[in-house]
C-alpha cells in the first residue's frame, strides 16, 4: 500500500463527532459541548489509550495496525465503505470478502448497545471474540485478561477438553461430545466459505496438531451450523446459573451474537439482576472496549 495520507485524523474526528453516546450504550449526561463522543469514550470503546487517539487525530501517528483500525471501525459504527476508507487512509489493505469479517454493521451495533443489560457477546464466524457487554464480563471471565489466540472459543474449548488448560466456567446442558462435534462441523463450513482466510487455516492446523479430540472430529468430515442450547455457568458470586443460550447471525457480516437469558421471576433471573448491579458499577468506573 502507498504511504498513509493526512485524512486519517480529520476523518476520525468527524466520525467521532457524529456518533451519539446513546448509540453506543452510554448516557448522554450534562455538560457536553457537542453531541458526539468524547475522546476518552472512543478510546475506551476501541481499546486504545486516549494519548494514542490524540496522536492519530493530530496527525502525529499515521499508521494504526489492522487490529486497531478494525476496532475503530466497529467503535465508530462505520459502514462497509467508510471502514474501507479508514483502512485506505491508514495505509492498509481493506478486508477481503474471502476472509472472515470482523466488522459489525451500524444497525447491529446499535441493537447490541440497546441490549447492554443482557449477558451478550459477539464472535466472528470463526469464533474469535469481537465485543461483549458488561454483564457478560460479570457473569463470565473478564475478556480483557486474555488476548490473541486465547480469545478464540474453539482454542479455549479444545484446550480444556484435552487437559491443556483448566476447565472454564461454561458447561453445555448437552454432552460435551455433542457440543464439540457441533463446533467442529461449524468450523468446516466456515473454512469452505472463507478459503483464503489465513487465520482460519492456522486455527485448523494448530488444533489438528494440539488436540486429539479436534482431530478425531475433524476427520469425520461432518459439516453443519452450530445451534443454540442451554448452558450452566459457574460464577464466583452467585454460584451455578442455568441459562438459555441463543446464537443470532448478523446478515451480511457473518458475525454471531450470543445472548444468555433467563425466564422472568426465575432463580437464574434473580442472579443475573444481582450481577447486573455490579456490572453497571464497574462500567461507571472503567468502560471497556
């Protein structure tokens, strides 16, 4: 790619100024001099420091990484064309349609913000963690404590199955074998859909080499789509919580929105309400991603 040019800083400021705090799940509050996001709010949503955002907007830094550019595109709720322009002015190649997308369309982003009081997480088609709500963080592990490969659901699951890491906090109501087989069949479908995605190829290669369980299921040749099911979550504050788990696919983005819910008035709903209070308090102190 050619060297980045001076449009990056002005575009980031324009996109930040036009985005309402309400659309990202933040309170409007008082004392705002403009209707858009403050720098510290965008920095928290994108997972970067305020100082780094200032340097980008002032043109003192010009070339963010692909990961940072993708985070800004999601945080700013850019359209596909705007996201591609962000990549170009940052000196990066826009994502290929033959690679697993990590961008979430603006409409889906607004929906996710309005569902912020539910335990919700968004994965890519290859089950890489993209974003999550505060209640998800309170109910399960804090995703900010992991990075890179550790944020892939299949890597974590098969490392647990084969004894390479401690068993996590989520247990499927169905058998572990059925859950594992569903994930593997789903990944084969993703591999066929995105044949040029190097990360998917690396994921499969790493799991074949490290997980006998994955290798056995992969060589069965099964193809399918992972379905919703109930889960039992072990939480340090409220103990065991049995929840309905539903997976929704974002049309055009192939992202997966995973939501946990409980029936009104149930013991599980009461436990979620308790955790929701701690989630709101934590967000008020230090908003994430």
